[in-house]
C-alpha cells in the first residue's frame, strides 16, 4: 500500500490530464498548460506533469513501465516473499522433527 494518501480521485486525475492534452495548443507551452490546469484543480504543477507522463506511458506514447505491469510485479514480489517465509517455516519444522526423531529410542 502507498505511504502517501491520494488526495485526488482517479476521475479527477484523468480529467486533468485530458484537459491539458486537449487544450495544449491554447497555451504558449506544454508547461503553461500544466500550470493553468493544476491551478484550477488545486494540485502542484509537477504532480499534474507526473500524471500526464504516466498516462502517456500507459497509452504507449512514451517509454516506461505501464501501471498494469507494475501492479503485476508487485503482486508477484509479495507472493515470492510469502513463499520464502513458508519455506523457512517448513525448513525449521523439518529440522525440529528430525532432531526429535533422533532423540527417540529405537523400537525393536
């Protein structure tokens, strides 16, 4: 889970990105459009710029790792961590029972 809270809903983020992309030609530069729209929705311009970059990555217009791949990687990393913990528990249990078996007298 993210350590920061998301102040803006995904809908607001998508709308802000769409506003910048649709009205980019109305401003002298891309950054001017970002500053204008970010002021209207109440976020910092670098934050909106990051949202735009991520949207471009997800749409294949920019190189990078899309959100779905990132989420899948995180899920797999969690699964690997859980499996390693389970293996460690099984390894310790196996050693414990093997030691207990050696301490028991032999049946004849």
